[in-house]
C-alpha cells in the first residue's frame, strides 16, 4: 500500500474534493503511533503539525491517536511503527531539491498475504521534491506548518490501509491512490465516505509479521 504522486500537470483536477465527510462524534478506538527517524522525531519542526493533522483526520473515523515513545506500553488498540525517512522539512530556496518523478512513492506499508501490517515509512525526500516549488519564498513557520500537514495526510493514508486492513484505495480523498501538491497543501482534504465506512466497521487488528513484503516496491 502506498501513496504515490499523480502527474504534476494534472494537479488541479486531482486537487478537487467534492464532499465533506461528517466526523464521528466521539472517538472510541485507539491507535498508538511510534515515529522513528535518524534523529529524534521530537526535534523535527514539522512533526507537531503532522500530529495535529493525523489526530483530526483519524477522529473523523472514530479513532483517538496516541503518540508512543520507546518503553511506553500500549494498553489497548493498535501500535503502528512509522519510519520518517530523510530530512522532513524544506528550505526557502528550492534550487538544490531534486525534481520528483511521476509515480514515485511518498509512503508505503508492509503486507503479508491478505494482512496489512502496522509498519510504514514516509519518504521525506520525495515529499520535499513535490512541495519545494510551492513552498519556496514562504515564511519559515508557515512552511513548517504546511509541510507537517502534508506529512500528516500521507500518514493518515497509511493508517487507513492498516486499520481497515484494506489493500484497495478509495476514489477520492485521503484514501485515494495518488496525491499531488494541491492535495496535501490544500484545504479540506479528508476521507471520503467509502474510506470512512471501512475504518468504522468492526476492526481486524494486524498480526505481527513472520516475513513481510513491502507493497508497491
């Protein structure tokens, strides 16, 4: 399972969201997310905005997100491990940023047979290449906010696959198969109805892997 880039020339058509999902009034399921990075994720300026976006999106599906730290037990719910790969921010100048190729993976989640496993990664290098042209020249604090929100939407996409044990994608919204800069930077990019239905049905918790393949490699 992965979030991929759509062709950049179609950014406007992919950025349109035609319906707003109504949030579940009171979250009653828990998911603990453990972020890991070469350095401490807590030292990454964009991570607080990632957390805010993930919490809001998952609340709409009836989930409460807890942010796990090493050694902290998970009393109930699902524990998801997410590897943030690369430098998860973008500078004001984009001259040194490598352009991204159409179809490049923004993120991926491991699968084993019919089971989606709770292990994901996000490619910050790919995300930076996607966002740099749009964020160049924007003030540092706003860049961090927008970049973190984009990461949060990508992570919510992977959580959709894990928590719904769903290998397929929805037709629009956060659960769809490919993202553009317009999707992850724009307003009101949410789960559409079929994705919410998958997330709110009786859960089928992921099992621990014996061997795993990474989808879409």
